[in-house]
């Protein structure tokens, strides 16, 4: 699962960093000013704002795997075509279309991974997932260093988009199964049980090969196929595959749940949709407060993170030696790796709320540090390495917040609307991401570096306040059972579903 979903996330990380690098190397005959460059940098986020809720609805309606395949196909097609652009407006349109695919893939892949991960290690799984995004940024910096001087920006765009096609070819080879949680939310109990059996058998076989639980498989050419089959069956029993009775109390209860989900959705179809999300937020005990907090969290997060991503390469180009320009971008991308790990670890050990508070608070502190250093590099002959170090700490801190906000949002909503809800929240991110490149370019050109980093530090302070205000903790809480129990805000002993318990 991580190999397939992660390759897509790595390629997504490459694509998110590529425009911040390419903007400074577009043809001079296009005569692009700072505002126009910012508009081009934000085009992908406009597409993501459209693609996220659309693909989220497809995912909740038709399944996670189908939605993932569609989003990857869109992204790789228009990503490659972007490199063939001959004018500003052509590139603008193609980057927007590319954003539709990428904007849908990120939440779909994240939800698929979380729904197939153990309930007590969601932060760890998400840390692995988001680290691959950081690895993509590091890879993009190296590709830019190798490709831009000799082949130019067009080839860099093409090479950066090609890895998005790998998951499309890897999925059939690895034989991924659909999310059991999604299947159960559709009332497809037997299909959910079948998916769990495949997962359990596969994981048990991998455990034998790795010597897990004190067992290590050794090759035995004389062992018969029948003995191998019996051992496999015995191993599968040891991992306790849940029965249909474990998954739901009865077929009648499953049918009632499917009907309740369908009744709350437009068109009376299966789970997912705008009216279902709206009904949940209105019916939930603290729905309005949850909505307000998530909007502020995602807006502050996207404005600060993507603003920093676009501002730093421009600042590096103007203030550090040319031979260090791409390496500085590489180091700031590499700083995201420990941030994602710390975010996942804090979320699993101490809770999602504390993780968000920690990430935003540290981000505001390090943004102020960058603001104090930004305009002193030239005036006081201060070494630029000090700002690079502070910028790395800033990227690490804001990635803590990014990882935990993603995790909290996915866990706050029940399965039937989870992908649409998460995708709708990321629309706020895309709006912020579309605005902030222009803001970053204009601030750096018309004001000072200090004003630029102070602006993003202020956004992190707002995010800290919103993190303090979230209505409930999602660690150890099952949103599906909480919704059925009528207690969306507080975890109770019966809010652990059989599916989560056995998984």
C-alpha cells in the first residue's frame, strides 16, 4: 500500500516544488512580472480546489482505488503536457488541469492508507506518507540542479511528472484490495470480510518471511503444496480474521446503516456527497465549532506553508552564492522529514490536538527568527547560513502541523463522508495556496524579507489559536461508532468498532 500510494505522493512533492524553481527560469520573451509569476504559481492550486472535492465524492461513491487511478491518470497526462507549453496561457491552463488530478490524489491516497492501517498507529502511517512528499521535494532539487542548466525548464516539468504514472502500473502487480472500512460503510459486509482476509493472509505470510512472532520461514524443497496450504491456513487463523458477526451485529443492522447513509445524501445513492457532509455537521453536537476550526486551521496552514515554499527559493536566488541555490532548497525540503516523523509520533503518543498546537507554535517562533535575519544578511554581512538553518527549522515545524491536521481531519468524520469531507477541507488549502505565491512574490519585491516572514508567522499564530479551539480529540476514537451512538464529540468505551478492534 505504501509503495503505491507513496510513489504518487513522492511525485506530488516533486511537482509542488518544481514551479517554485521554474518560475525564475521561464522565457524572458514572456515578460512576466512578479504578480504574473505568482498567478502562474497559484494555477495548480486552483485546479486542486476543483479536483479535491470532485475526486473525494468519486472516492466515497465508487471506492478509493478507482478514484486514485483516475486522479493519477489526469495528473500524469497534464503534467507531461505542461512541458510542451509554448506560451504563458497554455502553461497556465495545463498546470490548472494538472492540479485537478493532484488535488484529488492526495486526500484519496491518504484516506486509503489510513483506513488500511492499525487504528493506534495512524500518525506513524501518515508520517511515512508525508515523508515521501518531502523526499519528492529533495529529489526535485537534485533534478533541477542536473536538468535546468543543460536542458531547460520544459524538460524539468516533463521529468517531474513521469513518476506519477508508476502507481498506475504498480497497482495491478501488487494486487491492492479496496478499503474494508469503505466496503462496510456501503453495507457490503461480505466484501469487507473478504478484503480483510486478503490483508490478513498477506500480512501473515510477510510476518513468517520476516521471522515475526518468533517464527522464521525456511525454504524446504521437500515440503508439499498441501502442507504449505495447511500452514498458511493455520497462520491466518492465528491473526484472528473477524467474522461477519464481529464486523456488524447482524445483516439487518448493516442494512439499516446503509439506508441511513443513503438517506442523508443527495440522489439517494451510496455514501458520500455534499448534503451528507452538511447533515453531519448540522446534526453533530459541536459541528459548527468543528467547521470553523477546520477552516481556520487549513487556511492558516496552506497560506504559511506554500508561501514559505515559494518565498525561500526567491530569497536564496538573491542572497546566496549561485552554486548553493539548489542545495539550499534541497536542505529546506529535507528538513520536512524529521518534522513529519515528529508530528506522527506526537499524534500517536500524546494526541492530535497537542500535535497541532506544537507544530503551529514552533512555526510562529521560527518564522520570527527568519524575519529577524532576512534583511541583515546584506546590511550586517551576516552569514546566509544562519537564515538557512532557521528556515530548515521553520519547514520542520510547519510539517508537524501539516501532518497532524491531515490526520485529525480524516479521523473527525465517519467513513461514508470521510473522503469528501477531507477533500472539501483541502479546498481551503488550495485557495490559500493559490493566493500565497502572489503574496510572496509581491512582498519580496516591494517590501522586505522581514515583512514577508512576519506575514507567515502571523498566520501560524492564528493556526495555534484554532488548534487550541478544536472541539474534541480524535486519538482512540472511531467516528463511525461515535456517529451511531449520537456522541460525536467525546470518545466513549463503545466507540471502538469491531473492524477497528480486530484490524
